C-alpha cells in the first residue's frame, strides 16, 4: 500500500474528474467518483476504514478507462490507486463473487473464448497474408495477457501469464509482436519487454498501407470511430486507425463528440460487465446515444470488448447500426482493390 500513499496528498479535490467519469455520471454519489475513491483508499490505508463487501463493490464500480487521469491537473496516478485497492481487497476478501468463475476458468484454461469476436484475429491473418508477410502465431501455446487477473486484484497471476507468453515468443525468435486486442497491447506496453517491438494491429496495418504493401479499394460508407480506452487514452494510439479509414476511397469519417483522449468508454472495461451489468449497460446506452447522434450508419472500433458491448447494446435497443472492427473494414476495402 505504500506505493500509492503519495497519490493521496497529490489530489487537490478539485472535482474535475467527476465530470469525466462515466460511472460518476450514472451514480451521482461521491463514493463512486474517482475523487471519492481516492479518499476511501486513503482512509483504509491509514487504518480508519475496514474492507467490506460494500467497499469491494465500490472499487469494482470502475471501468479502469483512465478518463479521470487525463482530466486531473495534479497528475494523480488514479488507475494505480484503483488497481492497488482491488489487490488489497482481494488479499482480504478474495475475488469478487461475480468474477470468481471466470478467474477459475482462466486459471484452468489460460484463456477466455469470445465467439462473437473470433473473426478479428482471423481477419488480421488474412491481411498479413494479402501483404505477403512472413509471420507466426503462438496458436494453442498462447495464453491470455493476464489483464482479467490484474483488474481483479491478482497482478502476480497476470505476471505468470506474461512470463509464459514471453518465454514462448523468445523460443520462436520473434522480434516484434502485434496485438489485435488493445488491452493485451496496453498490458504488454506496461510490462515493457525491452527486447520486443510491440504494435497494435492498427499501427501495423497503417504501415502496410503507407508503404504500399496493401492497397484499399473503394467503400462507400459514412462511419464514426470509437477510440477504445486501452488503445487511445491508455495506449497512446489515436492516429493510426483514422489514417487507415481515410486511406479507403469513398469513406466519410464523422468524429464522435467525445473522441481521442476524451472518448467515453463503451461500458465494457474493468470487469464492470461482470460485477455490475446494470451499471455497465447504462453506460453502454449513453455511448450508443452518442454514436447515433453522429448520423453515421456504421461505427468502427478496434477492440473486441467494444464490439461486444456496443453491438450487444444496439441489438437490445433494436437500433439500425452496423458495428464493425477496423479489420472488417480493411478486409472489405482490399477485396475491392
């Protein structure tokens, strides 16, 4: 807990984070805001407040989206505090009951299968083949990046997953790794394996287009782009997906009101869909409203979780909206070349 004590006095309680927090905008209670959570963490650290089930639910009500951090004028390491508090709660109470089954499955199988978005890595393989690149995949030897463990308060288990993957990649002799998942990309970037070059697939695809290895054909669509939290705000990749979209003839890009670092989370981050699906759903509904207001009939993103959350919400509300991953768009464009 000493690692986060300096953050408490760094907070000047200005409240700017309240306006940026998707959870705070739904709950309207101080304890659910970033500022409120900082004070709760402080009280616990200095033995003035015990951990309880309610305390656990408060810290679980966070998307780990980082919107609070980009608005904080004092540079408080808010995400570091929230992750450390989840770890402290897990040490005392164990895993959140609504996440426990997923963590057990991850322990057993080392991966989580999401059928809705399995086409994304398949798309990326097709794109690499079209560009004539020499590449390899870990296939059955690839484990999850470990983010679900870290987000649940078990960073040491996340490190075990990371160590396995690093060992397998070293054995292959690869010098670069490309990720289609922003959370995997962000997790690896945070770990910072110095001997590997790390790319999100949008960065890599953009390079292929810019160097002439891929030539997109025309696609007649008006689209908007949703910046995934772990790709944009937390990963620093804003331009690559937009450059890909603009490189496709016939595409018209309309930006969301909240874009780039001010992008609003889809509601699917931080394990919130598991721990509090009603709250996650309310946030997702607001995101969908923002998308619809652009007038675009297609929303493009670059994250499996964002696809699941936005598409699922659109289906529940019976909205006429096409929700696609950027690899879907690239596959369509190169098929027209």
